[in-house]
C-alpha cells in the first residue's frame, strides 16, 4: 500500500511539474509607446527618400496569482520587420530591419524598454498601409506586437472614380441606446454581405463642387453629399451634412419585437486619406440628430426604440475601384 501511494504521489508531482512548466510559458507583453495612434505620412516627395519613424517599445512584466512574474525578455532576440498591407490584410514581408542601433533602457517604473529608428522607404517603396512588427522572446515564448503606419497619396491627388463598396460595421457611440446591443451583430451580419456603389469625383471635381454619390448604402440607401478636400489637416475628403429620409429598421424584418422603427436625422462623413495600391476607398458615415418613429415593418408591429440626446450611429465601409 505504501509503494502504491508513493507511486501515485510521484505521478502527481510529475504532472504538477509539467503543468507548472506549461504555465511558465507566458508570452512577453509588448506595448508600443511611440508613435501613438496610426501615423500618417502624406509628403509629396520622392518615395525613394526613406521615412524615418522614432519608435519606443516597452515590455512590462505582469505577474499572475498562479505563476508569478514571467521571465524578462532576452534583448538579443529582438526582431523588427515591416509588412505591406492591402485593406489591413497582410500581403507581403517587405523588409527585415536592423535593430543593432536600438538602445535599451528602463522606464520610470523600472520596465525594460527599447528605442530606435524605423525606416520605411527606398527601393520597392510605394504609398500603402504598412505594419511595423516587433517580436521578442523571454526564453519560454515569443510575443509580437504591431503598429500600423499609413503612407498616403496627398488627397489633392485623388483620381476619383466608381467604386464597389462593402459595409464593414455599424456601431453607436458609448451611452447611446437607439439600437439594442443584441441587434447590432444581426444588422452587421447583413451589412457585411451587402455591397453598394459609390461615385467620388477627382480632387479637381471636388474642388469644383461635384458631389459624392452613394447608391444602395446599407440602411441609408441613396445619399448625395457635398465634399471638400481637407488637405491641410487630416488628408481626408470631408462629406457635408445632409438630411436622411430614414433608416428603416422595420424593413430588415428582424425576428424581434419592438424594432419596427424608422430612424430619421442627418448624416455626414469622411473618406480617409488615400493609400496604394489602387487608391481604395475607406471611410465612414455618421448619423446624428436622430428621432425615431414607426417603420415599414409588418402591420401591427411596434417600435420601442428611443433616440437619446447625443446619440450617433456610424457606418464604416471599405471599397475598391471598379
């Protein structure tokens, strides 16, 4: 009996050892401190002149109750590379970058950090969306963190044209309850399977007051919007406010009570700065100043939605040239 108990104890200890070893294999946490957000570069210069970005990345050691503090990162395992992307889908590894000039230090809280330059440019450079990726190991696992960078055509060079556009999502600002949260995934599923058409004039046409036209846009159907070039600020095309005939939630025939609603108000929007290849069309439409009435759903169905003050809906879309 004692031998049996001892064998069971040893098996248990071995199993615990394997569990502990697995538990210690924690990916290092990687935080991009600089640059913030998504940097955008629109300089109308020779693209063979590299764009240099000053980067700073930290590696916090966050302990857990079961495992404790993970091991620190191993500095000489740092790897830096850049991917060129189309519509946020990874397309190709464009360049592996040298980190020998990067400098290691400590934050004011004693956390390891590293700073150094990232160059995007030179042979093969085009205006596009890029991802800078940092990877590093702590001896048990390797972790990676990404930073998006946009190298854009100046919006004043936008060629315009006809686009096939797909809705990417409908959202509402925090605290807004015009749509119940459980209805948004159903609406977004329908939106993601629908394409619509857009005509955007060239930069010269926009400057001559030719409007932007959306035909078949989910929920809003047909919009004609005045546009202007924000080339001194955001490198965007700004879309001026227009009244909307209504967003008829009832016409979606959602299988829920109280959603036979027509949302009215105003809409404006933005087309984001242009990137290669193909100068694809990305942007969003904002719906605001809303009121809610009865929609065109089945007879006898009701509307229980309420548009709170300050509520905004946003339709994000992505398009490609025809």
